[in-house]
C-alpha cells in the first residue's frame, strides 16, 4: 500500500501490527536513515521512519480539532493488532504545528515503522502491508564545512525591536511579548538529523529530543502529556545561565528566584495555563511558587502542572486549549501575536509551536519546539527567543538568545 490519502471518508485502510521486543533499545541508533522521527528523553520514548500517511494541517483557529478529526478517521479505519497495549503502541502519528494559527506548515506523519521503549517495555510497530524489513542502514555522517550567516534580522536591528516592544509594554498596550530571531548555516552536504539527535540526547538528557519533518531540537518544555484521563504540563519562563562553579551556579539560581522581572514573566505563563486547563479538568494542581529547573547550560523558573480531565479528550484537544502560551507568545495573546508579526520580520514556521506524538487512544506527549533548527538539505535555520516585559533591556535579551543558540550550535558543530 502506498502513502494514503487521508480525506474524510477515505476507503484506504492502514494495517497496524505491534509486537513486544527485547529491551532496552537504543532508539536513536536504530534509525536507518536521516529522515528521522523522534521523541526521546532519558533514552526512553519513540522513534519512527518511513511514511504510511502524511496529513497537512491547514491554518486556522480550529486546526487542532481539524487534525484530531482527520487522524481519528484514519485510525478508526485501521486494522490493528496490538499485543502490547501501552501509550505509544498501535497506530501513532508524530506531529509538529506552526506557531502562528495563520501558518499552513503544520503536519502529522504516520510512520511505517515505530520503535518504542519506556518503563521496561519495548515494542515494534509496522504500519502498512508492504513494510520492507530489510531497510538498509545508512551510516550517519557528521556535518562538515559549516558556514554561518546572519538571520532575518541583524543583532542591532533586533535589539531595536526589543526596545520598541518595551515601549509598547510600558505604555500599557500589553503585559509581555516573546520576540525571537534566527541564524542560518550551510554545510558541505545534507545534514543528517541523527547526528544532531544523538548529540542533543547525550548533552541534554533532561530535555525532550525531537525530530519531525526536518525540525530537530531538544526542548525543556513539556506542553502536555496525556495518559488516559491524567494530564501533565511544565511551565517554563524566566532564564539564567549556569555558573562556572557550584557557588556561582547557586547564586545565579537564587538571583533568578528573587528576580521581579523573571518572576513576573513566569507568573503570566503559569496563570494562563491554569486558566486554559481549568475548564477541561475536574482536578488541577498548579503550584503558586515556581521551582528551579537546571539544565546543562541554563536554569529556568519552572512550575509543574498536573490535572485530571473532566471527560474523554484527545491530547490534541488539550493542545488547542493551551497553544500559544505566554511563554512563547505573550499576554494578552492577541495583542502579543500581532506585535510578533509586526516586529520579528520573519516567519517562525514551526519554531515555538507544539511538537510530539499522539496515538489512536488520544494519548501523547507534546512539547514546545524550542532549542531547535529546521533542516533543509545542507542548510539549517536556528531559532531562539526571549520574553520581553517592562524591565527588559536589549543587551540582556541579546545575550540570552546567544546562550539559547548554543544547544543547536553544539549539535551541529560537536
């Protein structure tokens, strides 16, 4: 069976078979070629390759609902033999949505092969009736001959955009806006996503390392995990670097916790998540005081969120309620989105949009596509952004973007 059409009412039918395999499984090492699909944290998660189906999701306010309905039709028609029966087994789609609802870049991909490993259980899923068990492994090749260039806007010009945003905020137009910028690089040959995935997973094991349709990165921010009726989220806003030694590191963390500017920025994001999830949940726990999340190169203010859904909802429905959060857009959302369109002078595409996976049960894990790059053959486009509030300054925000670029620069340069 070739790649299927997913129009509503299609007579095409996927054949899905999941079987247990011996674990543990080095998921990234099993990817046979550069066209990788991945969602990995602490060596656990899912990887996939090939395409049994591709769903292009049109822009619009109902795009998450549209995607859920289209995917449900495809999965409901499938012939499924799943002897494992855990979240991520059976029929699965990897997905990535554009940041801006006007964007038409959102995509869901149902791979032909999925490998999963979590909580001591490993499984192998084939989708389609002509999956080639002898897919040839292509050795991964490190990027070479990297030539860096500026992004859509130079640093000085981007700094002026930050200053303009601060003036709007102090004038009362809005409370916060997140401004991003990009960097571009070209290699001497097509860039292999598997090399980037391996480097990111080893350097940032606490993050969710992902790859969907050329978008590769390691995000610290879990937008939502839905397993049955339980949901979890991790709100991140407010950032400082790691220190050179334990004393400096601890002092930087304490300063972040004391920072009125960063605490205010974080409060915007946590409160929005609370308000978005409250109508969906019968139980919801959102701590009032943030904690520190320490990663390899950064420290963040973090608020872990847990809840229980009031009724049966797919993880895609929860995404529709949450995105975009103030952590990647601002507040109020409408005013912040318009200011981003005005000041950034670039198309974010899928940067800062949801990225992750969903299965036929509606379970799934989705993060925010941060610390990432979009690969296009031998070229890559890197992204970094900062939350701008009344106390922001252009030099400090520029320094923060340089720090955030380091993750993907390391992934490319080694």
